[in-house]
C-alpha cells in the first residue's frame, strides 16, 4: 500500500508542476473596447481589410493579427494596453 500512495503522491506532484505550463498560452487576454476603434480603423486601412467587418466578426486568426499589429505599432497607448491585458 505504501508503494501506491508514493506513486499517487508523485503523480499529483507532477500534475501540480505541469499545470502552469498548460495555462501559459492563456496568460494574455486582450479586450476590444470602444476606445480601440480608432486603432482598429487604422489597421483596417493599412492592411487593406474590409471596412464593413467589425472586430467581433473577424476570425480568431485576424483578431490575433490585429493585436500583433496593435502592440508593435509605435503610437499605441501603453496605459490602454496595460489596463486591458
């Protein structure tokens, strides 16, 4: 029985150590707010996107492209970004 509890303890410890690795991909969440419209409209123009497509209707890939652009853009508002991560 001692061997079984030792194995269970090792499995639980391994799980506890792996859990943070499993959640790393979910660490950053960006929220689109009405204040973001100015930047979104600029992204639409610069990237030749359909101006009639709202951010909420973009594919997940295009939403990621937008945020990648947004965070690499020189005149973005750092306070805004910090409040929305």
